[in-house]
């Protein structure tokens, strides 16, 4: 099911720019804007609080999912906000990843070819929502749909 009133937050490769994509807009937030330099954990926490405040002004936080390759920043967000949906973006499955996601209360956004029936079950058994990226082959997408995946990220719409 597509969630038409839901925003998605993506970061760039350096985790310095956040893009908020909604149904009718895209907004760019610069983590290192102006003379800001994030030199310590306190700086990051304050910047994350500012970003969450700005997201709240655009659209309620409960209608937003933060997705990042940076697990440390996702953990920081989780300490600040216990309920906002988070997804850890990764290209590699490891056996400890489902337990880590459960412990941190973070869902998974994983490269689709890392999902096997066993890895999928490991996440699902722990109640973790699963997003697969980037699924551009319709046959591979149908397999994931048959497993009842929660989300699929694709570059094609068909």
C-alpha cells in the first residue's frame, strides 16, 4: 500500500544533506549550512533536534520516515524521538543485523539481493519492517511482494 500522506527523508552519501520528499514537494536541509561544523556529539544532537523541529513544521513527524546509511545518527534520532519511523539503509546483511535493528527500534532498508527467505524471516520474526532497494526487475519485485515485504524502493514505476 502506498502511503500518500507520508514523507520520506534521505541523506546524501556524506550525510550532510537531507532531502524530504512528500507528495507535493521536495525540501533540502543542509546539516552543515553556513559556518556550522559538527565537531562533537552535542553539535549533532542539537542539529538533529533542529531538523526534527523543521520536519514537524512541514508535516507532522508521525507522517515521516527517516532513512539513512548512518546508523549512529539514527541512534541519535531515536534517543531524541522514540516514535518517529527510522530505517537503516545498508547494502549488507549480517546475522546480527536483525537483533541490532530490534534493539535500536529501527526498521531496515536493505539492498534487495541481500534478502533471502532466511534473512527476511529473521527480520520479520523480530517485528522489523522491511524495505528493499533498488528493485528495478518486476520479477524480483513480485518475489518480494509474495513474501509480504513492507516497502520496495525502485527507479521504475510500472
